[in-house]
């Protein structure tokens, strides 16, 4: 049995359990006064909006230069993939692997994973609730590592500033990539995982 079936609502702020009031448009938590809902309002719509926006920005994030390394007055801007290739050519395989995973695989997995999660909930795909909740938790956990490349660029820009000798400048791709990371993290937060169990029960009822 779900908590909503027992007439219990959880506060999103302090996690206090509240008895659902009948015929009440707005209900507030009895402990902290926060607004409580049976489900997050417009969760799917908001998540789709954030996801589509991040998918659009994902294109310039990979096509535009993410940074420019100037050494002795010479330097060429490079995209994320070009940076990975340069690291491989310099025999820096571990660093290249970290950058590739954090900057290419993780954002791609998050976009595909959240899309599949939303589509499976809306279209009642034959996925078990365990599979969906594991996917959701993994997306939430892995999201923080997407900022690794942004942090590296920020640190390098701050530290490597030796005038005409050597400088590192961020490119427009860095801003687009940071936006993709933030938007996908927000998309994971706006999605209400309780919809997974609602969807599962409706699937069982239809069988």
C-alpha cells in the first residue's frame, strides 16, 4: 500500500508525515509550515522542459571550443573530444579516460537515462519498479561527477596565468557544458520518483 492510499503526505522540506486533509486546495506541514503535495506539481512537464533544454545545449557544448591553451603566444581552441585526443597523443591515458567519462559518457548517460525514465513512466513500458528506481538513484549519484571538467577548467584558468608565456582561456563550449550539467541535475531533482510506483500499480491494474 502506498502512503497516499493511507491518506499520508510527506513534507518535502522536513519530511514530516502529515494526515491528508479532505477537500483542501492547499495543505501545509504541521511542523515546518511548508506546502505539501501528494505528488510534485507538473513534475513530468518540468523535467521534460529541463531535459530538452539541456539536450539542445549539449550540441554546442561538444562542438564549440571548451578552452584555449596559449603557450609562448601560440594556441588553438579545442573541443572536449579534441582535448581527449590530445591527451591520448601525449600518452596521458588515465587523464584522457577521466575527461572522456566525466565530459562525454556521463552527460550522455544522464540525458538518455532521464529520457527513458520519463518515457517509461508516461508510456507504461514493461520495466520493473526496481529497475526504474535504480536508474533514478544512479542518475542522481553520478550527476555530481559531471562538474569535474568544469572544475578543472576553472582551476586551470585561475592558476595558469603567466602573461605571454602561458595562459588558459575558457571557451563558449565551457559555458554550454556547465549549463547542460546544471540542467540535467535540476531535471533529476524535479522528477518525482513516487510516480514510478504510481505507474507500476496502474500497470498491474491493467493486466
